[in-house]
C-alpha cells in the first residue's frame, strides 16, 4: 500500500497558519512525522489561499525538497499553482498531479503538465453531472477517463484512478458501488492504480477512524493499492500492515512484526 | 454477517470442566453472553471427550434448547455424537452440521443426517490430500464438494462452504488464495454461503485479534457472509458492524450507531 500523507493541507488550520507565517520548521516537522510513520508520498495543498496558492505551493515544494528526497502529490486543480510548483521540482523527484477530471478544460490543462513534466496523475471518477451514483455509471466514467489518458500516451502505471468517495451516512449504497466498480476496473486495467481519498466515507458518523480503516481494508481486498490518509493514525497503519501481510505482500511477515513492535 | 459463537468448545479448559461437572449454569452463561454480543448461532463442541462425546453433545443441546430458542451448529465429525444430538433437537430449531468433507465415508455419513433432519451443512474445502495449497486446487475441491451436495438434493442456501484457513505465518500465500477462490465461488454459486473459521489465520503471530478482524473484513468484501468466532471480541463485532454498513447492509447506519453506543 502506497500511503500519500495528507497532513500538509491548507484546509487544516495549523498548516494555514504555518503558510501565512512561512513557518518552515513546522512544515518540515509535519513532513518528517509522516515519512517516519510510513508515508511514501507527501500531498501538498495550498488551495485555501486563492490568490497566493501558486506562491505557497511553490514554497512548500522548495522547502520540502531541500530537506527530503520524497515523491510529491501536488494537490490542486489550479494550472498556475501546478505550473509554479512543477518548475521548482528537482528532475529526479516523482510527482503525482492531484488531480484531473474528464471535464474538457481541467483535463486539457492537467494533461499538458502531466506530459510536459512526465508526472503521474490522479484522475477523479466524476464528470459534468458530478459524482456517479451507481456502479454502472461509475464504470462508464472511469473507463472514459482511463481511455482518454491512454490516448494521450499516459501509461497505465502513471494513472491513479480515484473513485471519489461520498459519505456512507448520506447514501448507504456508495460503499458497495465503489468496491464493485474497483473489481471490474482492476480486471480490465490491471496496471492502473486505484487510490482512495479515505476520510469522506465516514463523514457525519462516530468513530470515523474505524470506518476509514475498515473501508480501506475491504478496498485492499479488491485491488486498491494507494491511499491518501493521515499516516499518524496508528490503527490505520497497523491494519494496512495486517492487510498487506494477509495478501501475501509481506515476506516472512516482517513488516507486520515490525509494526507490532513499534 | 451471521456470527456462529465458538465459545462452547470442549477444547477450551473451562468448557471441558463444565462438561465433566455437568455445570449447567456455566454453559448457559456462555450461551447467553454470546447471544447478547451478537451471535445468531451457537456452535457446540464436545469432541475433546472421545468416548463420552455423544452423551455430552446431547446434553449441551438439551440444556441450551430448554433455555434459548437459538440455531445450533453441531461441531463434530462423529456420526454417533451427531445422531445423539440431533435426536433431541426440537423440530423447529435450525441446525448446521459442522462439518463434512468430500471424503467418501465422512461425506456419506454426514449427508445421511443432513437429509434425515433437513439441516444445513458446513462443507470443508479439503480432500484426501489435505488442505489445497493454491487457488486452482482450492476451486476444484470446492466445486466438487458443492456439486456432490447439490446432487444429493441439498439447496445452495443450506450449504456453508468453509475454505479452511491455514496460518499466514506458515504460508504467506494462503490469504490471497482464499480470497481469490471465494470471489470465483461466489460468482458461480451466488447462493452458497461462505463461512470462515477465523482464528487459524493468525496462529503464531502477535496481536491475533487484529489479524483475525482484518482478514474477516477483507473476506466480507468478496462475499463471506458467516463467521465462526468469539462474539465477546468487541473489536471484531464493531468491525463487522462497520463492514456491514459499508456494504449497504445497514439501513440508516442504525446497527453501526448502536454498536458504537454500547
């Protein structure tokens, strides 16, 4: 499971303040904590600042790359912000653009950067009509998106499909629809990654972390390989380690045993 | 998820002693605790007593049915013990015979009782060569068993297929092989139940309950609907409630919310 650490997000108050104050130490502490907890990619989001987003996103990339050699997920639909950030990313650094949709303008803008900088990309499974409600519509939107990306020359390995989770509290059919559509997509496009932005699923319910890790565990069984989440959630990490072991991805159970020691 | 409570098992020391002393109160306390915790079926096992097994199994059925109107899983390969117990089961009580295998003698003995008493039956996915190692062999054994049962006139709804879990610590490929074979079986025989005897999976590893509930959660996503487990494991029950909700089996999230209150 590739964990994309979600904590450096300007919708979180402490991050917003750190950005305003240019508090380098605070941001680097958040980065370090996530990497130590098991994140392999850091998501960077400065979207709470409309005007200053390009400046702040670029600054985040600069200070983090000066200290850590780590893949980045640039979390913005804003072409200017993405451009500003991508210009300062070191050539060897892996980047995932988070995200594009099949809608023409956002797709065209995003894809031009994906191609120019040879990045990977998270594609959101939604269209002009919003987030699809049932399995059939989900599949159709997902396939359209994957096909469009492949037509642009993006290999399956660089595509991260995000099924876009809605809260189970507002529609109890959404979990099953997502799991079923992932099963089909993984059969048709086995090399496409499936990424979950986890926390939405539990919105409005008690014990959200239990719901989040339960859904991730189920999703792991049907082919999800990447998650955007808070790696400081220890119960989430131990259940990821257990799930990986149970799927035969942990030789001699070593990573699981290590997670139990720490 | 149908939970078959596993606690009344003579391999557990307190149960063995209660049987020897005919400690009715202790057995009934175990039964009540499991039912209150969410068990829908009680597994009864007196197999630690070779000679007295028929007498003890019969006694268990009698004292429990006198107090609780609850479905029973009669846990024995011993035809005499099963016969003694089945003779005293009230006509209206649902029974699952736990278990038969495709091996001729055990199959023929078991099936004669399944037919005579119109019970359900747990079929173990193993044959003369033992427990199959890979997905292909698992599927073959499972299909042979289901076909044999259907030829005997047993409807799919009365068949509980048990994939027979081995410890992940001795073979890290076993979890994935089981999940993959369940997916295929559920596609071919959608009305056959899949039951997991959960605790073996974690044998020899620390934090066994975490591994157990993680595997059950994954298995739920691919079609497992019944589990033999300890319902007094609260974390297991809450993760079952979360998983059911996430699969759309909990209208208005009521059962989940209730599990969070208790």
